[in-house]
């Protein structure tokens, strides 16, 4: 390969890989140049500007994504263990062949409406189900065609992210993303925790539903910085929020912001920490009513759905953080759910690395937040939430085979 072509490919590859390392920060040409071990000026020998580089990246991504979608579509609707395993295999192999593309995909879903529309076009062309505005017209079809495939997709991406993070942080040795791990994830998706249906009686579930739907009240810890951040999110489409825009909401100079925070990432993490500390206190009170693991898990899922439904302006912030930075959850949930799970661990739930309780709780959180995020963008009515909670609860307890 000629040297110029090789350099161009290295720039594109480095740009995709930046999405594995950047959090709450837009990828810049300077970042890409450093990662490519070239000067920023050298990038302009291959691309007129940043827009042309990202346009090329978009085309590369969609070419690869179309092939992935076709493979997954070939397994869609089969409802077998083999089909579940094959779908997992396609995603993991896709990551090996195209490092950084999955993170780019996640970023697009969270932050870029134009890219999301094009992703939906590919899914539609390959007859892969996704949420539609008329999804609630027929709950039977909604279960089959909407919740099930999205549940599988979210779960695969979550466990892929967990094993990728653990590998990069040297928490595991060897190929934990190999065939054995993929088989394990397929078993979790298809068989669930191996529980029986209706472990919680109808009467008890009504009691827990009422408990989880209790209003959370006002977070007295929320200060004017958090209020300013929320206003900036509402006005500026999520991740387009800048320190300057937050400062404008506060009525102060941008330079004054750095007295309190080192940058936007620090700011967002601090705001998230405050909110999650409050949520953990409320969740701890609710989990105290659980008499066993199954009730605790139901309370966790139902409470998260209700909490984020009451705080829709937080969904984007939490969704992005959930996929990219689990630290906020680690600290706050130990003081609530973890203490209960120490005595009542998830049955038959292990991945061969990490803390099973920790990974399980994050999984539930990812499912709740991602469904709510999509629901917010698709304008789903409030009544869909109860159906989602009961369906996902059954999937995790009994496996996706329960609806085949």
C-alpha cells in the first residue's frame, strides 16, 4: 500500500479508536493527530477539513454496519439458542474487524439525530425490528417484534462493553471475548437466571408496583450548578452542551467556572454523582421491603424506570455515562442494593471476571435507561412502562425463550 494511502487509513482508524477513550468530549483533529502519531497539518493532506474526515468515517461505518445488519437479520425471528449465539458472535467479530466502530455507533444513537435516521433506514431495509411510534397498537406484536430484539441488542452490547473494559484495564487475562464467553452470554439471554415464571404473586407485585411508583420528591442536594446544567441540556441537544453554555445559564464568566470544575467532564460527573447519591438513598429505602432476590430485582428495575421517567431531562446524561463510565454507579449502589445482594446474590449469574453483583445491577440499569431513552425520542405514552418492566423482568428471570 502506498505510504499516503497507508497514512490516510491510519488517520481513519485512529479517529474511530478515539471513541473508546473520549468521554463527554468531542473528538478533535488534534486528538486524532496525536493518536495517529502525525501532525495536525498532515491530516489536511488527506482531508480538506474535519467535516470531510467525519463524512468518510460515516461512509466506512455504514458500509460495515450494513453487512452486520444483514447477518443479524438472517437470525432474526428464529427464536433458537443457536440464533442468539450467532448474533452475539457477529457483534464480537464486527468489533475485532472494526475497532472503535461500536463506540461510534453508540455515540451516534445518543448524540446524532441524522445518523440515527440513517441507522433506522438500514434496519428497516433488513427487516430488523426497532421501536416505532405505533408500537403500542398491538402488545402481542410489540412483545415479539419490538422489546425482544432490542433487549437482545442492548444486552449483547452491554456485556461486550464489560469484557472490553475489563480487558483494557488488565482485570482479565486471555481472550475473555472468545467462544466460551459468547456461549455464556447466549445462555444468559436465552435461559435467563433459570427461574420460574410468576415467582412473585399477583398481590405482591401490585404491592411492589405501588411502592416503586411512590413519588421521589425533590432532591434538596441539587444546587444551582445542576439546575444550570439541566437547562443547558434542554436547550442544546444533549452532548452539545459546553462549559460556556452552562456559564451563560449561571450568569457568570466562562473562566469563573474553572474555579469549581476542571472541565465539562468533571462538571458532568459531579452532577451525576449528586443525582445518583439522592437516588441511592431512595432506592435503599425501597429495597428494604424486599424479602428475597426476586423482589429486590423487581424493585430495582421498576424504581429505575419510574425515577428516570420522572426526570426525563436526565436520561441522555445517564445513558451516555452508563455506556462509557460506570464509576458513578459503583459508588452509590454499594450503599443500597449491594448490601442486600451480599446475602441474596443473583442465582447462576457469573461471567468469569469481575463482581457478579456489580455487573448484574449495571445490566439492569442499562436496560432501564436505554429503553427510556428510546421511548423519550419516540414519544411513547406513559402506559408502556408497566408492560416494559414486566416483560424485561421475565426475560432476565426466565430467558427470551419464554416468549417463543
